[in-house]
C-alpha cells in the first residue's frame, strides 16, 4: 500500500508554526525601511492629530503633540510614548492596541487603527523610530 505524501510533513509544520509564533514572519517586512515622514506621519495626521495637536483635547489633557517627529518623541507630561527598538514597551503602541486601561484606549470614540496601520508603527519603532 502506498503512503500518501503529506503537503506539510509534521516536522516542517512544527517549524513553520514556531516561526509564526515567534514573529519570524515579520523579518521580510522589516527589510524595507519605514519612513517617519512618508509612512508614519500620514497615519498620525489622519488618525490622531485632530485631538493630539496644540489646542486639541488630547494635547490639553496629556501634552502629546503628534504633528511632528519632535512632538512624538517628546512624549506626554507623564512620560515617553516611544521606546526606539521596543514596540512592546512603547506606550503609543500600547494605547492604540488596547493593551492599557480602557480609559486611555486610542483613538477615543472612533474606529480603531487597522492592523496594517499598527504594524507600520510597530516596524517603525523596531527599526529605531528614526526621523527619516
């Protein structure tokens, strides 16, 4: 009797699953540099700066100005929002991914950022959160 050949042998499936679990799948996407000016700032302008600019409610409450690189990196009156190279500890990612207290989830009373927008911000932070 002939054995059916599996599409994914067990060992390869286990390696593939482990790679996905540990985020190895993201490596090809990191090969292209994310630009603050061309990639990140347009997302912030579209989704965040209505409130997080001087004179906006978010700015008045937190002191966070998301209209420029300097403003993003300055953080809030409570502390930094970006830890270059570490998206897990960056507060900006924590509030938009809803990993914080519900009261500070962003954006308030609006549609959450898309997975693509969040991944773009993650990759930018992982690449060092450069002003490029």
